[in-house]
């Protein structure tokens, strides 16, 4: 497979460990420092084509290409938390295929990409599927807080919402009931589904004869950034409705998986780098 035209990434702090990787002539130069940015002699790594392919897929799944871009003119990182001194900094520069990214952070990083600030979906039928999903902000909600993926780097709590869910009546016969935090991959998959089915253009009302009393009824509220979607129906659905329901079910199933760390997008990225370099330290 084609390798990146360029790839360079680093993470660390002056007071602790630091790591740096750069792609040079198809080989990764890997360096580690234990304080003061005094790097030891480099290791030279040649990941297999399979590892490069898996790395590329992981970047796509967690939405890396949509991360904020560093503003070089202002000499400021894309993600910053200036109130923390002697903390952790990171950088990523990659040029691969038709996509390029230069991003960086100072005691902060991408949280859960494309997690909406508000989500609510309800589908009720007289016999058959019933879905109820509602979102909440973790600071005010019960249940476990999503784990920080990297030490003292802070996530934006507005982007770390969880969901309460009740899903029943699907083919496998298993109900999900509870609350939890979907992973960054699950949020990104739902966000992509919303965009790809054109849900932002859905009308407000999809209804047939109101005098028929046994038709399915549903409602949807979804807010992401400055975009807001609110729609409902009685016995009729917009194009893409079934795909949306499947995506929401997948989101709830992801949140319901026991014992799984809820990594942020940046945590997922660090894990992807570790796999690329054969499990060596990189954080």
C-alpha cells in the first residue's frame, strides 16, 4: 500500500517522558526522552503493510482528518489549556493520499468528535420495535465518568455526553437498558450517518391519516454544534430512517459494552500509534 508522503508526531513534556516519531524514506525514526527533551539514540522501525493499513483505517474511524488545524500565523496550538504549566504537549503532521493535517495541543486535545450537545430519539409501535434514547452531560448525570485518555489533558465536557437508552423488539430479542458513554468511534459513526442520509434537510412532520390509531410514531431531536435537527412522524418516515435507527442501536450497544475504556479521539489516536510501532511507548 502507499505510505504517507510525510508523517511526524510527538507527545510529552519537559518534566517527564517525551516521544517523537518521523517517517524518513519509508522507515519510522523513533526517539524517547526521559526529561528535558534529551532524546536517546533512535530506533528505526519498518511497520508491515498490514500495520500501515490498519493505522489508516483507525485514523478514518476516529475522525482524525476533521481535527482542528494549528494556526501557524498565531503560533498557537489547535487545542490549548493555557492555565496548566509544565504539562503535556503534542503535535501531528501527516500528508497521506489526498488528505493533509497539521494539528497540535498544549494540555488539551480532541475529545469525543462530533458528539452532539443534545440527542433524543423515540420510536413506538403497537407491536414491534421500540427505541428510546436520550443524551445527558456527564457532570450532572449518574454513572461512570468517561475515563481521561491521557493524564492531565482535559476534555471539553460539553462534547463528552452520554446516553440513556432502552431498545427492544429487534431480531435478536435482546433489550438494552441503562446509561453509558459511547466511544469516539461510535459517536463519529452516528455523525457520519446523519450527514450521509441528508437528515439535516428532513422536514418537521411526516404523518399520514391521524384517525388511524395503530401506526408507529416517532420523534427525533439532534443538535451538533450550530446545526439543529428536530423532526417527528406518525406512520411515515423520511428517506434514511431505517439506517438512522440502525446507527442509534449501534451507538447504544457500544455504550453498553462492559469493561471497555471510553477513549477520547486523542486516546484512540495514541493507541493507534502504539500499534503501528509494535507496542512501544508513546504517551
